[in-house]
C-alpha cells in the first residue's frame, strides 16, 4: 500500500503495525492470513520508485518470493494499482465497487483490463479459471 501519512508524520510505524495486526486477527478468525505487508512510506512528491504507480514495491515482492512478473496478479480499485502491474508485466484486474471514492470512476475509464463489480465476483472468476496464470473471464 501507499502510506504517505508516514512520510508526512501523521502516522507512525507503530500505528501502521497495529493496523496490520488487527487485519491479521480479523483474517485469522475467518481462517485466512496475509503472508506479508508491503508499503511505501514516501509522500507523492518524494519521487521514489516504490510508490504506485511505480513498480518498485511489486519488484520487492517478486524478489522476496522468487516470482516472475507473469506469475503475479495485481488486483486493485485504482488506475495506479493497474499501472504498477502493467509496468512490471503482471496480470491485472480491476474491482470497481459502487462505494468507491468519486475519483475511482475516472481512474477506471478507458482501462483495457478485466473489471469486476465485487471482490466476490473476482473470486468466482478466478476459481473458475483452470490455469491460474491466465486472466479470468470478465
């Protein structure tokens, strides 16, 4: 995730870690977990390579897990997520929820990627895809 509040000083790493722990507790109760959290602590004006839409954070993930870009999926709600994935050569998909931030509709216009109305719809499409390295039907 992009976490510019770290760079601005309005959020500290302890608060972010507490949020991540809370997410893990909720997921654990549902029988799931997140392997690792990756985040960019920089502000938009710092010009780093890890802040989406730059692909640096995805490169870190690929290096950590020994994954090739064509084996990875970037699924997001914003063009910045998709642009980062496309820059690295991953599979991409958009989940456009009705309660997205008003700018989200502008983000997804013109994007030539599979779109889903909900996370559930995406999960169903992925489950129906026999080859996990092929894009699911939109």
